[in-house]
């Protein structure tokens, strides 16, 4: 059920819970309420109305926290690769390339290149990094868990680090994982494989994560 209260869109989910819980989730400030199955819709609406000013404050805080200027991929910016931050240096040449040297990422692009062209090249470069590491790490975790992905893919996502279709055995990884520490990629690989066994994020799911990766909470914190 969806409510619109004072211009705020609120998604209501009735669950097997004892009391109402309100969440304002990053990175977009999405508002969710979990409520008991037996609770009347009128009571839920009253609860949200009471909290509406607080909700708006939280949405504003999240937007300020997660807002970042659009990258132009020029000198003076930074770029993260496997959890390490590099100072970006743009040079001009005939061929595109990106070379890491100490704390500097040297991006070579055509002098007439556009922001979109430079962005596409960096994303392609990220993709190549991910392909190499997924090919190395996915078999490792498949062997540990005795689970097998039928196929895997990479795409740019804004709200998820990974997703899967358990019935088909398909897995998708967020292109932006190449910016995070390598342990984060391993965590997402394991996370998605565990959904082949347990679809929901419940006690059984988290116990499986704990079994195979005792440090999963610390690694997940790096993603946040």
C-alpha cells in the first residue's frame, strides 16, 4: 500500500511484527513503514502524520549526505579503485587509457573528448577489472558453498550492489564494486549465492552468511 502524506510517498508493508516501524532509507530517502497485519490503515496514516516533519528532516539529511557533483573525469577529481583513492590526472592523446601510478590515476583521452566519452571509458575499464576478479573469486565461493551460478552479468546500479534470480541461477553485480575493497566483491558474491538457498533476509539467511564469512558485518559496513 502507498500513502502520500504532505507530499511524502510512504510505502506500507504489513508483516508479522508486533509494532510499527518507520524507515527512511538511503540513498534516495525512500520511506517505508512496517505494520502488523491487524493494524487498521487509519492508525497507520495517523502514525505517519505525527512523524511527517521528522521524516522530511531525515530525507533532507540523506539527500545532503549522498549528493555529489556529477563527475567530469578531469584533473583535480578523485577516483576509487578497489578501495583506494587516487588523484585523477587528465592527459590528452590518441588512445584512451587509465594507468595507476602511486596515488595518481592517469587518464588519457582525446583532446576533443566529452564528459560522456570519458565516463564510458572509465566504466569500461572498471568492467574489465570486475570481470577479472569475478572470474577468480566466483569459483572460489561456488566451491565453498557447493552452489553454482548459471550465469553472471555486470551492470551499473544505483540502489543495489548485487541482485539475482535464484530459480535461473543468474547473478548481477554492480559496476561500482570495482571502486570498493575487494572484500566487498567477495561479500556480494556470497550474499547472492546464499539467496539461491534462502530468498529472504531472515535469520536463516544471516546465519548462512555467518557460517561462510564470519566477518560479513564488517565488510558490509564498508559498502555503506
